[in-house]
């Protein structure tokens, strides 16, 4: 299983070999230069494998390319941004 993520609407998904969503992170646009990270989901079969952080990192990379900051709202993203300021501090939007 690869860690390829597909853009679906306002978010990114990891899908299994049958096209079923098994991990997801979503956001809501908040003006021209910000998004609100509002939801993260990882299927129980993938938990404990770092998948939530991988999909968050994918979204962070895409937002950096677009020159956007992220307002963390999803509890997982809030926790990661607080826990790893050296990794996410420069992408976190001030509220």
C-alpha cells in the first residue's frame, strides 16, 4: 500500500485498492490565503501507523505550494501544531 493521496473536493484522501476512502483530511477555505483544517479520519485498520500525520503533512505541503496558511480546528491538527511547532509553526495561521 502506497501513501498516495488524492485531492477530493476540499481535502485529500487515501483510498484502498477498491477506491474506498480509508484516510481523509478536509479543510474549508477562509479567504484568499488561509484554510481551516476541520476534519481528519483514519480507518481503524491503519491506526498506529502514522497515517494521520502523513495525510496532514501532505495537506501542509500542498498549502505551502499554494502560499496558504492553515487554521487548525480539527482536534488532531490542533494537537500536532502544538506538539511540533518546529514542523508546523510556519504554516499555522494566527487566528
